[in-house]
C-alpha cells in the first residue's frame, strides 16, 4: 500500500509547483517561436495562393492580349492585302493607259511615215513621168505648164 506521508505530500507540492512553473514560464517560451513559425507558414501559404491566383489572372490576360494581337495582325494583313491589290490594279490601269498611249503614238507615227512615203513616191513618179514625157516629146515644156502637169499628176496618184 501506499503511505501518504509528508515526503509524498512535499514531492507532490514540488511536482505541482514544477508543473505550474513549466506551464507559466517554459511553455510560453516554447510556444512563441512555434506560433511565429505557424504564422510565417500561414503567411507563406496565403502568399502562394495569392501568387497562384495572380498567375492564373496573368495567364488569362496574356491569352486575351495574344488573341487581340492575332486579331490586329489579321486586320493589318487584310489591309495590306487590300492595299497590295489596289496597287496592282492601279499599276495595271497605268500600264494599260501607257500601252494605249504608245499604240496611239505608234499609229500616228505610222500615218506620218506613210504620208511622207506617199508624197515622196508622188514626186518620184512625177519626175519619172516628166522625164519619160520629155524624152518622148524631145522638147522642153514650158515651166508653168510643167508645174501644172506635176500638180495634176500628183493629185491623180
């Protein structure tokens, strides 16, 4: 059996005092760093959650910006294609007008050359005809008559 005596009561009181001392002095000293560490861990987890949310929001914004940039690029490409087509059409129209101008100039030059050639041929034919007529008649025709004959012959030719 257990004898409860003064030694046992003294030891029990010392044990209670020791437990009270540990509870009042040692536990708060150990609890403060543990609570600080828990607070830091909680802050770190909150910051990580906030960072994940920020990352998700940034990814959504980035995808939206990329989509907008693609749309703008498509619009710019379409505008460039339309501008290129317009420039091609303008170049075609300009080239057609230049071609028509060159054809008209060439036709005009041909007409001038043809008229000059006809006039030259008329003169040569007139000279040949007069020369032939002179030899046939073996006499000189009067210069006034000669000029009249040449002009009539030139108009007939």
